[in-house]
C-alpha cells in the first residue's frame, strides 16, 4: 500500500512537471511508440501466473489513459515477426520522440533488433511484465539493454506506464541540458 501511494505521488509530481515543461516551452506534442514483440498478443491467455490476466488491449488502454494527461500521442505496434519489429523500429527514426519496447523473447538473442534500436537514434526504454531475473537464466541476458536508456521489469502492466514517464523525463532532461 505504501509503495502504491509513493508511486501515485511520484506519478502526479512527474505529470505536473512534464506538463509544465511542455506548456512552458510550447513543444510539439510528444509522440511515442509502444512496441511489443512475440507472444504478447496472447496476454491474458498465456501463462497467466506469470503475465497476469490483462490482455494486450487492456494494457494499451491503461497506457493510453496515463499518456493523455501528459499530452503524449501513442502508437501501438505488436508483431511476432523479428523482421516486422526491425522495420517498424527503423521507421520510428526522425518521426517519434521515443519507444517503449517489450521485445519478448527477442530480448535475449536478437542482434538484429538490438541494431535496429541503436540505428533508430531514439531514446528507448526496455520493459518486461515479469521479473526476468527471477526466471530461467537465459532470460537474465538482454542484448537490447546496452542500447536503451533504461530497463523496467517485474512490475506488470504498470511497468509500461513507468517506462513512458521515464522516457518523457529523459527527453525533458536532454532538452534542458
């Protein structure tokens, strides 16, 4: 309970400071992609004990609700195909202000996806619904993390909201430096 209250307090503070920044500097609305990799289309049906009961659509609705007061426009993309994910991430370059990425199993071995993230030259926050460090040892490795600004794992669907807020705060900090 105390953790949730602290998160809500931080979230309200972050929303006020980000909203103030966008208003003060009259910035163009931020556009961010929420990108999900293989098997995430099966959320709510697959391994509910690990990933929970929420569907991908449920999660996308929650993320959109959190983004609205921040004035952030979101694009949602999901694919089970590595090539489609690479192409989409490449197309984000120069078009969006960042990406929240759950690469699913590709996190652990896709050099092609890692290279696409690097080539996009956008801030990317890696997110995982489960705590990848409490699972099988092969899941402890992320080839994507070194080219991301951060990683959030183990906080369920709320991890996406935290990743979005972290991405926006990163962009504010970059613009002010």
